[in-house]
């Protein structure tokens, strides 16, 4: 009898995962033919520098990097930069920083990669993230994927899915 009451009350309650609150404006694919697309690659082992204003901890970044290390990727050091003018990525670096002007209100985070003009190798990357989203599950892992050159992949539960609500830890096609 208790389970019946629970079922009735849960149907009457408002859930925070309803699509009205988090609109999905694309067709959801459970199975996708083909592999994820990689736009470019690093030829050096990147370091990660975190701007202090982002409030992202080195511990949180280390956890995000572990996901990619299990797939065969390597990273050099992780460092925090307390400088108030921490905003420009250096050669061989993934910078975690606050968003620049034009960052969309609905965005959780964004990544920009810089490639060499002649050979399209990644030379540096910038991950833009607001402090309130830094601790969200999978956000840094997903953005580091972009910093490694990966594009979005529209398969439900995949790390590189463009919609955070529909993403997950699946890593099909991401091994180095």
C-alpha cells in the first residue's frame, strides 16, 4: 500500500528534471552510427593552468583529467594562477578561466582551441566556466574533451553529447 501512495504522490509532484524546465531543442539519439569527430590534436603534452577567479580547485581538475588519462591521454602539471589578469593561454597550455564578453546566458561552459596555421595541431586551449558550474558533474570532463580537439557527439549518455542533461560517461570512439 505504501508503494501505491508513493507512486500517486510522485506523479503529482513537480520534478526538476522535467523538459519544460530544461528544454531540449534537438532530436535525442540513443544510437548513433559512426564515431566522434576530432578536429585537431596536440603534439605536446599540455599543462593545465587554472585562474584563481574561477574557483575551480586543482582537485576537481585532477578528477576530470583522470577520465581522459584512462583513455590514453597525458597531461603535464596542474597549477593555479592567482593573478587578477589571468586570461591568456600560453603555448602548450589548457587554461581554465572566466568567460569573456558574449558568453551565452544559457551556457554552462565553453572551450576555444587555437591551432597552428600550417598543420592544424592544437597549440593552446581556453575553457570558459562560471564558478557555479565548476563543480557540476561531467562539465570539466566534457570541456577538456573539446580542449583535446573533440567535437560534440549526439549519442545519449556520451561524454561529448552537446546537452549536459543527456550526456554521461560513455567514451565510444574517444580512446587515443
